[in-house]
C-alpha cells in the first residue's frame, strides 16, 4: 500500500501486528480510553496515542483533565487530545499542553 502510517483503534487488541519491513518514517498511531488500552497500544508499538474523550457532554464518559493527565503520565507516547474539543474549552486544553489535539466540532 506504500502508506506512511497506520491508525490502530482502541478496539484492536491484536498483539501480533506485523511491524517488520516498514518504511523508515512509518508512524503507528492508536487510541485509548483507559490504562489497560494504553498498555496494549504500547505492546503494539504505537508512537502517538489519541486519549479520549477529554470533554464529552456525557460526564460519565469523559476523562476530564485530571484523569487525562494521570493517564498521560503512564506512558512515554505522544498524547493527542480528542473528544468534545471546541472554542469554549480551548483554555482548558491549553492548560494540559498535549502534544496535539483533534476535534470535529472545533473545526466545523
């Protein structure tokens, strides 16, 4: 396929991913919602991780800033904030200083 990278969702728990014969700058990105999923992504050799949902409307599903920072501290992967990011919570996002962020509602 000659791709530059791959995204591995949090649902993918496969630890037998073929990582040989990849391009020198091939990037593996993944997503996680909790510590167990972060550890699986580390075993899958993920370099950057989407941690979500940071600001979700349903409070029982959101990570919130404190849980987000706690999860980020458990890994050396670059963190990318995801989930509910909009112009109203950019100051909060700036406080946690993620490696990057992504969001649909922010760009609409």
